[in-house]
């Protein structure tokens, strides 16, 4: 699991200084600046497109994320994580289109 601090600066808005705890494209918890960590009841989709992050050392661990993850090898030899329950994938195709051949093969 990665700990990511958002550093995005928009034209008229500075993104909150939150730390997000993510695995592949799923958000499991977040920590607003100066507040305790909030753990999501179920993992949420986490879109990083158009945003900037700095990876931090992660000291946060979930006791049991309750997610069944399968490693799959893509057509170019890259390894991706396929969430069998949420039917999501960490491959670029799923990240940009919201669907991919890895997820379609689950059906």
C-alpha cells in the first residue's frame, strides 16, 4: 500500500494537503492534515489523472483489507493487480477507460 500526499496546484485552487492510502487504483484510507486517519468502509476508486502526488513512507497498515487480489501479466509482460471483488484492474487500460480485457475475462 502506498501513502500519497497530494501536491496538485490548480489555477484557482490548491488541493487539500491530505495523505491518501492507496493500493493500485483503490483508496483504503485518507488522513486530512492535523486529523486522524479515516478508514473507508469499502475501498473506493481513486483517480490520479491530472493530479500530482509525492509518495511518503507508509506506516499505516490495514488489519484485513478484505480484498481478493490476483496478479495478472499483461500482453507486454507487465504485472497488474486485478481486484476480484470490485472487478477493477491496475493496468493503464482500466485506469483510463474504466474497463479492460483482464476484467472482462472475469465474467
